[in-house]
C-alpha cells in the first residue's frame, strides 16, 4: 500500500502477507454458495477486523460496525442533555483585544499615498502609490519628481499588476525544483569561501547598469571583498548609440537633457522623445506646454519629425518626413550643411532637400530656442551631428543641457555582454550571478548566449518570474517587486529618489529578495537589512547625522525626491579634431533587401512585461494592435510585395530568420519593416508565453536597432491580428477636428469647419423641451486633442482605478474589449502635404445630458444624477445591451462572459475597494471616477465647504503626461473647465444629435511650415 | 349574416358536393383516426430533434453567457433579435386572418383561420424565447414586469423594450384566447365523435360543456366578435411597437419614422407567406384541397403581393430619405447597406422581397401551387434578411468609424434559431394530430344551403 501515511493509525507492524495467505487458502476450498457464505463468516470473525484495519488504516473509521438504532437514539438523547448542562458551565476567561492602537495614519476606507520610484530603461519615474489597508492598488505620478510632474507612462501604470501577477515565482528553485533560501545561501556560502580564497577569481556579476547609487556602492563594496570580481553589464534597451555619438562629438560620454518648455522649433531625427526613453513623460509635458497656451497669444512651437517608423512623436509632428533608416545620416548631414557646418553631405532628392532647407531655416531663425535630437536607434554620427547643430545654433546651454551620464558603468552594454560570453567561453568564470534581466532571451543573437551560459559551472539568476534565463541556471531566486523592496534611483536629470516598499514581499517565505539583498549576501553584508544599508548609504552621501539625518530621510521618503541631487549642467564643447568623414551610402533599397527597424514595444517593453495582461491588451499606439507584435510596413511596400495585412512572412537576415505577420501603417518608410522587441517569449508565464514573434533573433550587437539586407518570403499563411480599430480614417466626418494654426488665428472656430458640418453645430441644439436645471455641481470634462499624444496611459490608469477586466485576444478579435476610455486613432490625408497625419481622440463616456442610453433601458439601470453624471447601476442591469446599441459614441462595455477574475487570490489584492467588480451579463462604462467625486464630496461636507476646483482629478486626467484632460464643475464660471469651454475651438462630439455631451473637446491645431505647403 | 356584394361564390371556397356530414367527417377523421400516419412520426421526430438542439443551445447560453453568441460592441443585438422580429412578424397572419377578415366578413378565411391562428401562437411562443434569453442575466428578466416589490424596482416606461413586453404578452394572450374560443364548438364535436374514453374526457374538458344550444351559440358569437375587435388593433400595435425598438433610437438605419407602417406591412407579408408555406403541403398531405381551394391560395397570394409592394415602398423611402436628408450619417448608412461588408444581404433582400413577389401579378403564377410555395419560401427568407440588414448592418456602422466592427453568428446563434424551428414544427405536428386544423362548424356554414338542409335530413335519418 502506498497511500499517504495516516497520522491517526500506526503503520502496520505485523507481517500481513502471512495472514492473507491463510485467508486465501481458506477461501480456495469453497465453491459457489459456500464461498459466499464463508466470506460472510470471515467478515464476522473478530480477528479479521484487525487485519483489515491494519491493511487499510485510512479506511478504519468506515469499518466501525453500525450503531444500532436504539443505541443511536440513546446517545443522541444523552448528548442533548449534556449540551444543556454545558450551557450552565461558566467558560474560562480568554480575553481578546481590539486593535486599540492601530498603525499610524491607518483609517479603514481611506487610502494612503507613499512616494516611491520605478526605474525603467535606465531612469526613474517618481510615483505616488495608493495603498488601501496595506495593499498598494494604484500608481500615480509624483508631482514633485522632475521626470513625472504628476504623470506617468502606461508602463508605470501597469507595473502594479506585475506585483500581483499570479505567475510570479513564489520560491527559490534549484534546477527547477523548489529549494529554500537557506539551501541557496548554504550552497553559495561554500562557493564564496573558496572564491574569497582566490580573491574572487572566477566570480562574475551581470547587472543592468541602472542608475541606482545604492547598487553602485554595493557593487563597489563587493569588489573590496573580491578584488578579482568580474562585473558585466547588459540591458537590451541600451544607449550605446548615444554614448558613441557623444564620444564622437565631445570626446566623452554625456547625458543630454532638453528644455522643451523653452523650445520653439524641434527637429526629431528618428527620436520618439515624447513616448520612449528617459524623461519622456516630462518632455511630453514641456513640449505640450509650448503648444497649448490657451489663448495662443504666445504662438505655438513647431515639431519636425524625420523617422522611419510612425512613432507617437511623429503623430504629434507638424511636419513629418519618412525615410529609410539608412537614409537618416544623409539627411542629418544635409541639414548640418544647410546650417553652415563643414560636413560632407550627399545630395537629397527634391522633397527631402526642401524639407531639410525649411527645417534649417526655421531652426536658424530660432537661435537658442530650438532642439535637434536623435533617437536611441540613430547611428552615432547622427547623434554627433545633432550635438554639432545644437552647438552651432546656441541651443546648447539654453534648450539643450549636458550632464554626466546616469549609467553606473562606462562600458557600452553590447561590449559588456560580448565580454561576458568571451570570458565564459574561455572558462574564466566559475560562479555567475545574474542580478536582473533575461539575457538568454535578449542578448545579441550572434553571441549564442544560452550555449555560453551553459559552460558556467554555477549560475544564479534573480528574476521576478521563471524566464528563459532562469531555466538555464542552477538557482533561480525570486526577485522582489519594486513595491516590495528598498532601493534608490535617479531621474533623467540625475535627481535621486528613495524607492520605498509599500508592502512586505508577498512570497517572503519563498525567499523573495531584491538585487540589493542578493549583492549584500555576496558581500557578506547579509546580517544588515537592505533598509539599514540604504540608510547608511544616504547618511554617508548626505553627510548628515542624528536628528538632522532623520529629518533629511523623512523628507526624502515623503517627497519622493532628494533635494540637491540633480546633476549640474556640464559645459562641454565639440572636439576640435572632429571629423565625421564621408557619408555612409544608404542601402540600395529593395535590390539588396528590405531594411529593418527594431524598437522596444510600447507594451512588452524589452520583454519584461510580456505577462502583464493590462499592457498586452492595451492597443499599441499607431497600430492599435493588441496581444502581439507584427512586422509593420508602408501600404505601398505591402502592395509591391503582394502582401495583405495579416499575411505571415519569413524575414531572414544574417543567417537567422523569424516568421512574422505583417501589418501596414500609412506613413511608414518604404522598403522598411519595423519589428517590436519583447515578444516570442518561450517562458513568460501563462499569458506571455508564445505571444508574437521574437525580433531579438535578428538583433545583433553591432546593429542593435536597424538591420539591412533582409530577405522577405511569403509563407502563404494568414494570422488573425487583434486590432481594436478596423477603420483607419474618420471618413470626413470631422469628429476629431483639426485645423492649422494659421487658419485658426485668422478664422477662429470656422477653421475647423468640416465638409458636413450641421447647422446645429452647437453644444445644445434648440429643443422644444425645457432643459433640466443643474444647480450645484455640474461635472464635465474637456479633452484637448491638441495635447493628446496617443500614448494610452489614460487607458491603463482607468483600468487600474476602475477594476476593468482584461478579456484576451479571442475576445478582442470578437470586438469585446472593455476599456472605459479608448484613444481613437485616425489617419488623415495630410493638411500639410508631408505624409499621412494622425489625429488621436480619447473617447470616454460623454455623460450626455440627453443620454440616448438612459431612455431605452427598460429597467432603469442607467440613470442621470442631478450633477449631470450618467450613472450605471450594475445591480439593476439585466443586460439588454440596448443602451450600448443606442450610444452614438459606443463607449459602453458589456460583460459577455464573466470577465472579472473572481478566483485568483493575488489579483483580488490589486482591486480598488471603492469600485464594484462587475459580473457576467452587466453593462459598464466610464463613471467620471464617481468614487473620487464621492470622496471629495464627503471631505467637503465634513469641512462644511464646497468642493474646491481641482479637488477631483479623474484617473485619466491624473496620469495624462500632457494634461490634455481637464475635469471640473462647468457651473463654476471661474473653473478651468469653464474657461476651456469658452475657447473658440471647443466643440462637442456629435453634438448635432442633441445629446448635449458633458465631455467635450478642443480641436487639434497643427503648425505646419508654410514653406513646405504643397503649393508653396 | 347578410352577404356583402363582393362575397365570392361559395363554390370557390369549398369544393362542390360537400354536405355538412362530409365536412365534419373529413376534418375530424384526421384527428380521430387510430393509426397515426408514419409520415407524422418522421416529421415529429425531426422536429423533436431540433427541440433538443434548442434545449442544448439554451443550456449552453445560460451556463456560459451571452458571449457564446457573436454579438459584440457595436453590434449588441444579433440573431436573437432578428429571429424575435421574424417570428413575431410570422405570427401576424393568424390574427389578421381571424380577426380582421372576420370583421370584414371575408368568408374565405374560414378554412385557413384555425391553423393560421395556431401558427400565430406557436410563432409567438418561438419569438418569446428570444428577448428573454438575449439579455445578459435572463434570470432577472422579470424585472421588466411592473409588479410591487421590496427592491423598489420599477421598470422604465420610456423604453420601447418595455412596450414590447406589454405588446407581445397582450398579443400572445389575446391570440391564445381567440384561438381557444374558436376551438370550443369543434372540441365538442370531437368529444362527441371520439371513440375512446380518455379522449372523450380530454376533449370534453376542453369543450367546457358545450352542447350547441342556441344560447351557447349566441354567447359564442358575441365573444368571438368582441375578441376579434380586441385583436384587430393588436395586429397593428405589436409590430408597431417592435418597430419602435429601432425607430426610437438614434442609430442611422434605425431612426426612421416610416418604421411602424413598414414593419406592420412586412409582418403581414411574412405572415401570409408562412401560411402559404404551411397550407400548401398540408392540404396536399391531408387531402384538404376541397376546403383549402385554389381560391384561398390566390387570395393569400394577392395579400402577399399587396403587402410586398408596401414593403418595397418602405425600402424606397428609406433610401430616398437617406439621400434627401443630406445627412452624412444616413447617406453613409445607405452606402454601407448596399456596398459595405454586408452588402450582399441587402441585394439578396431586394431580390427576395422586391423582385420575387412581382411574379404574383400573373394569374398563372398565382394558380400554380408549386410556384406559390417557392415564392412564399423566398419571401420568408427575404423577410429574415430584412431584419438582418436592419439590425446588424445598421449597428455595425454607426457614427464613430473607430468603433465599426462586424458580427458573425456562431453555432450557438444558429442553434437557437434552428431550435425554434423545431419547437414551431413540433407544436404544429401536435396540433394537426390532436386538434381540428380547420374549423368544422365554420366550414359547415359554407356548405350551400340546399345541400346543408339535405344533409341535416341525412343526419336525422342516421
């Protein structure tokens, strides 16, 4: 018997086989009826019961002979009597105690906010994290943090979901089997002793090189213990090109930071500075500030974008030029030459030459108020040219500042990983500790990192989740989420922040550790906690002690920034001996194959968010695709190659190939494909594994961002790509209204007039019925299309705040996404003649005063509040979906299935307790964050005052990097929203239907260069 | 009853040579015959299987949710609503024939009214399944009913869906009553003729003690006329209210004032087509050509043609208004209907509903039973397509292009639809097996008076 041992019964000690043999022998002699009678007799023998119980101990209670009916009744009667007696007995005193002294500030029902920071792509965004009874539930930006100013990007919004990801590692793993932290430390200690004896020869650490002063100091101390320690650094989204460009131009690496608030003209050379890279959130705010001065008296800045793939920045551009990535250098040279720099430049075709000339003229007319910047994917020479132009136009020192780089090492990332592989191959490494990342998945393809790694005798990997690298390591140590650990980080301008945890590690017992704790273990600092080490670090750095330091520390934690840590601006000058040489010839187009642009994915990032459901379901900017990546190309290229969106192709370059579905994007550079990194994960949890294709397969260390000579072959297969928007344009319906700044200045509102504008184009068309008098508050929202980037941060913020479920790819394909606010993207024939332009339009519920949804609901499940909110009563909804049909804006979302996860415990912790989790068969939609309105109302009532202007901030409004969304009381004439509603370019979407929407829009303005107009 | 001038010669609505006895014999024989025809078993068996499909589809729907269908945002309503409107439309002919033609003293209605009414009831039963099941939480659908409760729930009376609840339930109630009241004298006849005791009792209960006394007849006539008067406005109101589900909304393709009359005409159109579809095989199988004569079929064909022309007028006006309004959304709606993703459904619809009935102008076609049957089938398909075009095509392209999407019915959508065919047919098979499908006593009134008197003498002798 191999059942689990029973605790109640002792294990069999008697040899039962002999007993059974006897029984068998006895039975064998009988036949027919006798056999059965013998069985009965056997069962009745007292000895047999013992045998049976010994053999089947877990079944023992079932063998107890039946209680006779009379006995049973007797016992029952007696029990009842005894029970009565028991009630007379006085129970002993066992005092329980209430939570008389609750933790400080903890008021049930009232969230607390803590400042912390999230490091992504090398620099930190300052955050304020909402905590409900000890559970972090929502991430907001930290208004005091220079990289945030109160906003965040979509990734930071979704980072909280990774904390509660059910696929996170719960324990250490030794070769895939559960191991304990103690077993790990014991095994490691043995090795470390031997290593220490050799001064650390053979010990290697691989880290991401992120800007954490604490980690740098720790690594420094580690070197003190192991002088021969080898330290490597790798991150796939590195800034090697920038570094090389700066070294080319200045002879040293510098970090560049921009002052877009002072910039009048910006030229972005394949730079997606508004949506990706260090400081993007801050830059977006500064940039938008120069476009949306409400009266426009100050004029408007102008953005030129020259790029291969359509980026968020390109969508904001007033003038946009698309060219192949290999042609960018030529353009940059031509521009520099146009500005009088002594560089060799190739001849450009007429259109590009005209563009370069116009941009150069514009820049030179705005000396000291222009910015020329190159993206992280641009070649070093383009970076160098940008530096030279900025120097020439005296932008450097004004709109462009330099500082020391944020990175902790001076070695390029590609060099770091190459060196590691080389040392591994040469057997110089005995123990490798990988502090973060997933190099098996994202290391340059030519290195064959996985094979090299396998040669290291002892491998340790710290990761939040078992990934491709963990699978090849001896020990997998679960990594603490940033909301679970102490650390520090630097903003894009160097300002330091303390990363403070909001919650103890969820799986603490499993040995969840932060990188700091692991390094502390290596450095024999394990006895001291990361908190103590971090404090000691900053005590030393601040030079303060005692009370003074306590005050400093409290301020640092409270504010989320450490005052006075911003890197000072450096005065750097271009090298005198600078020679950029002859221009590299661009690839010769289709003849030698296609060109490939590689970019970080807006959702999966470098692959680390592959298992984040919010991000996977978030439509990518520009393409509006969800759940996977695709090879993007221009429609003309697709036509020439005979491809339809969804066709699967094989892309081959450098001996490697990937299979990818194609998707066409108007305005994309011709003969060029864009692939996004972060997909094709083989080990990324239940959601992320197997989504999309792995573009890293084509990425090499020498050409990390663009690949030439790519061969494309059709496979004949088709893939269903899940896009949330099937219609590319707005069919001349003038829904997202666009006008040029010139015309707007001259004609005002009329500049926006579309082909079909109705005579009733006013917010409240005449009606026979008297309107409802809204006394008191009247909530409304104004969305400034001119500021909207289309970054989608609002969509994730809304999802996080309002417990919006994810539905999965098959449901998206079926048109059942659940986002309460969506960002519509319309391609437009250009107003400026450069390329197809894009206009983004966020669409939440309009909260119509005459709401079409309300009149058709048969059960009164959607009703109007006296403050003008269109409210949804989930409990009353029976799910006829008539309201959704009758909504002209289609903002209502229906739970076709029970989408909300009621099962997974960890996900329940993320939920906002102020918002109902909706069940199957119920309609839902944007509520204007009614829970936040209620909180403000309660607070105001307690303080016996009216709700103040700006006291209510909806989740989408709070997160918006460009402050495109304004929420407030339209009855209050002094409110910001009332002023916006008085702007000439203010309009209501489909207002001609008489819905009287409360959510309204400000038209989008473009500021094209008149010299580039088609007929100029 | 005094005959109006246009009353057709009786010989056309009943074959010559029939006596009162032969009429009773012929009709009751179908019900009272011992041996159930094998064809009936086969037919009922198929219908029963389809009912199983219905039950499986409903179970799947209740267990998993509305998501098993193809509906989405923007197309929130799909096959369920199409089928609801379609079945309700079919259910129009019965009451129209019974009530309105009765009031207009159209005696030719006599031989078809009974099973047309039965068809109405069964169609309404099928239709009723859909609005109940298409809601997200069907177990709470009773919240649409205004009844005093402690949840302070009260329906929202501005919603056309609520009007539907009243319109359809009233229609179903009145139709059932009307049908049953009309059945009472025949149930008595069956009771008298049934051979076996259980059937005598069952029919006896149904006959409610009918003895054919003059007082019974007098009360019967009054009640029947009153019910006819009650039912008449319902014929108009039900589909008017159903059309308001669409017309009251703001969606281009739905928001149209022409909808009520256009829907009512469409309903009568499809209802008569369905009566033809059923009557033609029935009269053939049960040898009832004597009672359901070519004259009946021709009359019904004429009604199909007339209502068909009204429907075509509706299509024309929809298109005209879309163009004439100069409203870009309406114009886009029209263009999308004709040339969009679902464009083929629109052209099929025009082919079925506008073109096909034109053949009925020819007497040759009208008197060709096979041609009539085929045309009736095509019209049924066409009317289903009409609802598809209205519901799905309009929703799939509304105001904001960003939300445009398509709807593809899933197997569960189709399962429910096919399943209701099963329910309809199963009920119909039970009806023709156990109840007189033609009104016996009313048919007897059609027997020429001379023959009738002679027959009465025969009966006295018998």
